[in-house]
C-alpha cells in the first residue's frame, strides 16, 4: 500500500492511498474465503461454495469489508507519520479501478500544533486556609439561624434585620418579567408567601431598603435597577418594577450560644467540641476551594499565553453538547421551547465560547501529559472502576461489561491522566497566600 499524507487548514489532513492490483486481489481473495466458510448457499456444502458464486452473491458486503480493512490499514500507517490524528472526518472517495488497483482519499481531523509556554512554577494567589475566630462565629451564627424562632410583630413597622413575608409581582416597562427575560428564574417575576430577610443583599440588590417603615398589610411600589456587576449576566442593567404586599412582619430570635445549643446540634457534644469540629470542616472546605482556584489560575495563565487553531468539528460537537444541556436544564425549570428558541442565538454564542475554551484546554493538557510522560497504571484504572461501581451500586463485573461496550476504559484512562497532569501543575505552582479581601481586588 502506498500512502501520502498532506496537511490542510482547519487542523485537517488528506490521506491518499493506493493499493496495487496484486495486493488488492490477495486481500479480496482472503475476504471471499472467509465468506465462503460462513455462507450457507443452497446446493453447496458449507465451505465448498465456489469463489465466483460467493463474489456474485455477496458483492456489496465483500466490497464493504475490503474497504474497511484497507482504510484501517491505511490509518495504522498514517499514525506512524509525524501527525497526531484524532479521527476520520470523512471518506471523500473510494475507487475500485479497472486495472485492479484501489484508491481512496480520506479527510482526517488532526490535533493542533503549538509550542507550550512555561507551565511550571507559575505564581498563583489563594486565600489563607486558617479560619479566624470571626469567620468561625459567622458560621456558628448561620447554624443558630436554622434553630431560630420567629415571633410575629404587630405593633411596629418594618426595620432592617426583620423577616417579612411578602407577595410580589414584577414587570419591565409594563410587560411581565418572564416575557422580557425568559431565562431568568421564575421567582424573579412573582411569588407569594416569600420570606425576605431585611438586608442589603437579600433577594435583589436594593430590594429591602424601600420596605423599611412599611406597615402590616401595606402595598409598596418599588423599582430595582440591577447593577452591571450582578452575577446573572442577563439581568445586568435591567430595571424591574415591583408591587410588594407586606403579609406579616417577624422578628428573629436566635438561641444562646452555649452547651445546651451544642447538644441540640450534636447530642452529647459541648460547645467547644462543636467549634473545633466546625473549624476543621471549614478548613477542609477551604482546601478544596484553594485547589480549584489554583487550577483555574494556572489554566488561565497558560491559555492566555497561547493562541492556536482548533479543529472546528470538535468545537462544534462540544458546542452542540452544551446547547443540548442548556435546553434540557431550562426545560426542566419550566422554560417553554418557544422562549428558548427566541434566545437561541445568545445560547449558541455562550455555549460556543465555553466549548472553545474547554477544547483548547483539553489539547493543552494532553500535550503537557505527553511531554511529561504522564501514564496511568492498570491498578489505577481498576481502582477507579471499583469506585464507580460502588457509587452506582453495581458489581465491578457488570460495570466492566458496560465499559467494554462503550470504550469506557479509554475515557477512564484519559480522565485519570488529565487528573495526574493537573496534580503535576498544582504541585509545581508557586503559592502566594493573601487575605480573602485582597484576593478579590487583584
């Protein structure tokens, strides 16, 4: 077999192949013999059917098997070239020629080529793990709130730190919120019996202060303009008009912070024991948060130093997957199909940006893993399979059968390899601890 591999734009390559007549004939004869052994043709004993009868009876099947074998062999040869082939994009042409030769042109998707920047010893900033007494008290107060009592208030107006039960309905320029912002949470539009804590950051920024001094059963009109730095991007800059009815006013009474309270949380434990356990829990949570922050900062630094072409088909497939997830999750939340279609351009654009970043990061990590010779042992794969089986409450044997059918072991191998690569990057990072408030402003 003669092959020629030509790189073309968009992370692709053309694989042209030619099988000489004698080789093509020999390969075809092998396939005919295989069919002859298995075929049951009336008038002939099994395995004794003449080759010309087999070729005539199974012409299409023989050609298909021949083409699959040749393409498979060509791909194996192409992998030996200095090109990282991901998969076949399409088979452009295949020809069984009159002179007995076979030729084909195959379009391949290839991995992008780029030079890695420095990826070790990168400086990252993270908050300190240690939990201060004030932070511990704040967490204890949150627990106290779960055991709080709420007394009705009838002889005064609303003040900050109260809890008020309200009914409300919102509109934007006279239209229901859901019509203008179909992807926004349903509770943004209206609600009944909603418990609102009178605090600056409750529900929406600026929602609580206009309700100060309201009386029981009052109805208040207020306009809320969502800040430009609000976490939900689709709400930024929107002005929502609300009609708010005060159904009841409640005063929160927190339990005293003592051993009796500790016993309610965990029977037989003292307050000091509860504090110690809570501090440890908070520190463990911070370690997980720090790990995520370190990873994100490292990947952000590496990504910002690189700009290279990505395989469009892979980005498109990842985009489609993310679009499907967005449609599915919003449908479960009650968003109608018409509303989603109306905003599909925004959804596709957002999904495309996420897909581009995800695919780019994957190629970077793969190249780092290759350069660092990161490998995964059989023991590591088996351990992961056991963990998955335990989570799914199935046997390792049953899970193994499922994984073999769906190339699951390949995905497990790749997943562990990427995890080990990220561990390598984190271990090499230069960690700079800063106060949480300083981190937010940098």
